[in-house]
DNA sequence: TGTGAGTTGATTTTT
DNA sequence: TCAACTCACA
C-alpha cells in the first residue's frame, strides 16, 4: 500500500523521507523541495512511532522555524515538535542552566547594538580609545573569536594589528562586564552552551538522549560553536539529519564554516547521502545561468541543477545609464505588467547587495504608484525609541543590567547628566556594586550635587514603582513604563513627522506586547518576551500575504521565491562588495550570494547594472561586476549594451558580446516603456551626455578603473586552453577577479600549473 | 544640564 | 548621504 506521505515524491526525496535511524546528509539545491522533504520526514518519523518530544529541528531564522511548524501542523496535526532557531534553543538551555556559567536565570540578551555600547564604554574607561581602532572593529573581532570558540583568555589574534592588541586586552574585560551585568551577547548564547555541553558530560548525555532525532537546516551556515553543539547532541544517538547546500553558504563573514558540511561525511562515516538536484522552481534558462555562474567556484561539491520545467524566457542582462534610470525603468516595467493584468505586485522582488541601494528603487516604485514593502534588518527593533523602551523592561527584569541603566537613566532627560553618571559609575566600581545599587546610595556619593542626588533618587523610585509590575503581563508594564518614565510625554512633544513616527512605533511595541500576553497567558512572561524581542528581526515580519512588491537584500532573500526577480547594482565595488575583492574565499561567497539571488526567480530574471551610480553621496563611474562575465551569453538577452561604442571610458566588457542589432537600442519595446509610453531607453540616452561629462571628469581625477583584458571572458572551467610552453590542457578552476584572476590548468601531460591570466600566455583553444 | 549646530566619519550581510 | 558624535553656548 503506498504510503500517503510518500505520494508525489521522487525517488531521491523518498529516500530521504524514509530514512529513520543514523546520520543523513541531504544536499539540496535551490528549489529542490527541501523543506517539503524535511517536513515529510519528520511526519514520517512520527508515524513510525518516534515520540514528538524526541525530535528537535534547528533553523537559523525564525521564519524557517515557523514555516516548519506550520507545515508540520498540517502533516501531523497536534504533534508538538520542537522547531526553533539555534539562538533560541541555546537561550532556553542557558536559561535552565545559567548558574553553571555564573549567570542568573533572568539574564539579559545583548544584541550587537548593546554589546557595541558596552565596548565603547570599556574602551573609554581603559583609555584604549586612542583612535588606532574602532569600537566596531573590536566588536567584530570579539564576535569572530567567539564564533571560533576562543574564550577571553584563549584569544588568538589573527592579525598583528592595533585592533588585535586592543582586543586581547579588552576581551576579558568585556566578558567580565557581561557577567557582572548578568548578560550574554548573541555569540555567548552559542559559546556558553557549547562549553556547557563540553564540560558537563551528564548534561550532554541527558540532552543527547532526550533529543534523539535532530534536524539541522541550512547546515552550510553553521559556525564552529553550532557545529559543536550539534555534535554533542548527536553522539550517543547519531540520528542527525542535516540539510544544506554548500553553494548557498552566505554567512562566512559571521563565522559559518563551509567545512562543516563539506566534511560531514568524515564526521559520520556511515552517513547516508541524498542529493536533491532537480529544481522545481525555476525555468531551464534560469537554472542554466545559475549553474554556469556557480561553476566558477572552486570550493564546492560539484552538482548540476536541472529541471523539467519549461525553457522559459531568457534572463535579461540590462545596463542602465544611472541608478535613476535603473529604478524608473524597473518600476515602469512592473507597473506595466500589473496594469496589463499579467502580474500582481507580489509576484515581483527586487534584490540588492546593500540596504543603502533600496532608496532610489523605492522612489521609482512610489512614483509609479506600485505598492511595495522593504524588508530591512534594522527597521523596527533597532530603533532608538524601541530600544529605549525595552531597556526599561530589561532593567526591570534584570537589575544588574548596567548597560540598560545607562541607556535609560537620562532618557528622557531628567537632569542626570554625564558628570553625574560618571560619578555614580566611579562609586559603583569602588564599591563593586551594580550601577543601580550605586544609584540607591546617591546621597552618599561625594562630589554629587544635591540636585543631582535628588534626581537620581527620583529615578530609583521610578524604577521601584515599575518593578512592582514585573510579575504581571507585559503590556501593562510597558504602558506604565512609557507613561511614568516620561517617554510618551517627550515623544508627544515632538510634533515633527519623525517624532510622530516614533510615538507610533512605541504604540506598536505595546500592541505587540499585548499579542505576546495573549499567547503566553501564564504570568512571568517577561523573560520570554525579552528573549523574543532580542531574537527577532524584521525579515521575520515580512508579510508574504500582502500584495506588494518586495524589496530586500540578497541575504534576506534566501529561502524565498518569486515569479519575477530583479537584482540591481551588480557592479564592481558593490557586488562583490569592495572589501571582499582580495580574498578568493570572499569572492566565492559573493558569487554564492548572486547564485542565491538568481535561483529565487521562478520565471523571469533581470540582472541589472548602471554606468553611473550615486553612492555614498558622490557620483561614480560604475563598472559591471566581473560576475556578469561569467554568465552564459547564449542564454541571456542583453539590453542597453554597446549603444555608445567606443565612448572611451566605459569598460569594454561587451567586447566579446555579440553586438545588438543596429538601430535604437531597447530590444523589447513592450518592456522598455516608461509611464508616458516613451521608450525609457531614449529618455536615458538623452540624459546620458549630461552625465558623461561628470564621469569623464571623475575619471581624469581618479585615473579611472583599469580595463580587464578581454580574454577574461573566454576562459571557462572545463574549457580547453593552450600554452606555448606546456601545450594543451584543461582549466580545472578559475579564481580571483580582475588582474588577479587565476586559472588552475591540468595539461594533457598530467602537469598542473597556475596562471595569472593577465600576465600569462595562456589562451583558450 | 540641555540643546542645537556643526563636524566627522562610516558605510555588508544577521541571530 | 546620513547618522552619530562633539562642542559651544544658553
């Protein structure tokens, strides 16, 4: 009898779903139905008699966790499987065992902003704010160290620079400060739990036995701490199923280690490996473009995307004059499609490498009257007014939280200035007390004016009053905070639109507290509320249901899909981003990021770049990203290329591209008209001479970017090449970009050599 | 102590 | 460009 859960599954999918015991590695290409497979597998496990309480599913984002829960609810109604993010899982575990690490159960979770504030303060306190390094740098390095599981006293500087020296001195102080404030930063959540499991075998064994079936999503994004946690929980019961795609690893910058997935088979020799390579999402052409791009990466598991979907329209590669042209044209196209009834707003997504690029696009869409939503990582929860309000809650929940106290003690202004705070802090240090305890003794602190002491005393009594409501539901507490602290009064006073926005945001926070209360009827949900607010982000708030065009970064786009995708500003210095142009690993990660973006598209894909871009306040000549050269020309439709041949400054990337047919450029009139029905290309061309001058000026000032040799375009991995000295061979790998582009070649004699393309006599055959 | 103008400096991605 | 931070002044 065919199993209902297995209906409509391919052989490979079925293999993964029905695997019960032992390690399992699912290499799942984009659009391969991975989520479906994973959820079906959990349902299958449950049907096979595995108790739901023994199953633990770990994800990276709340969205992924929620989706998994929702799908499971339909597949296996009523079964409660623990699906959560790594950070949430660790936060809970830490909550239960906080004492082990010298924390209290009510510890506060510091987000990056909070920890940065602590670091700033410490740098000042210890006279390390010399300007040789920045707080951000120090924060980064501490975070990286934690991701590598290096504790404060095991920090191994990776660079011999000033920052590393400062970090070495400051990291222990930072950790002490966190401990004293009864706080843990994001990285600590993982680090502490990994350590805890390492040091406490009883606890490890107990949890290992409890979570017998563990699933990890996006395994390619795990860092060392996460890796150790997963391993520790899958020792006695190695029923560990990980899914991932090395080609979609885009979080190396925050410690994700590609080795974790590449070497999974070494960690668990008797692993079962299932490859899901068939793509159900995108057209053939989109798949081929994605495939060709990612083939340029060297550090990967070879895998071919294929699909049985229709060939589809050729992905478009479009060059615009400047970013306004880009934004207006795209907005115009989208508007036209919607008006023609061919598409709905929600069918479209626009991706970009960095948030700052969204603005022009927003303007374009707004002018066209196209509804859109921007998914941005810093919209709501990092706003000052929200963080201020939450800092009160944090302090109420954890009176050791010095950082929160510093944030709220004079917000809104209540006559406790910097000098006063400094004196209180000095007193606290002397007496080894928390800032709040020091505040209680304000009257006894010498050097503190009477007036200041009174203000501080008032603040303390405000706090005490607020704390009376700590045990109840969250919403009334928030209301009280906003009223009694004077936050509302201060915000109401500000009649500017921004001020009104802030007030509205605080109201929204209160509303969401109400929702939280409704979901958590039991008392004492304060910790849980703070935990939730600390571990969410705006991407989680993205509304799939609303009928709007989605604007988001490529990172946020992972896991999503849209019928029509635009990726804008694919230009040197932006994508790949400037500082990753040196290291091959970084470039490969950027390439994967583009791969992720491309593979979000179901039917239509448009890759965009402009010749001029206003960025960081100034206008620059923009050069097409080298990635664009790696795309298969024969699969693509190129628009806006080469209409001004020999204009002297534009990088001749199109030298190898077949020239578009003569006549006015803009090959698909229906798509290339703006709201007035004029071909946008013409408007753009008319505007262009004006900007050329600027560009030329800029160039003469800065010397201009150097053109890459045209032969860059003609090397492909697997392609045949010829060298005057070594003869004929095959390209094994291409790495690097621009003048540093490197080819690894195996000659037919068996000899392997590396060549810097810009300097070698190597030629394609 | 609080405010506002002026300056600076930094700009990736996120739990 | 824009936000955060500094510094001078009320």
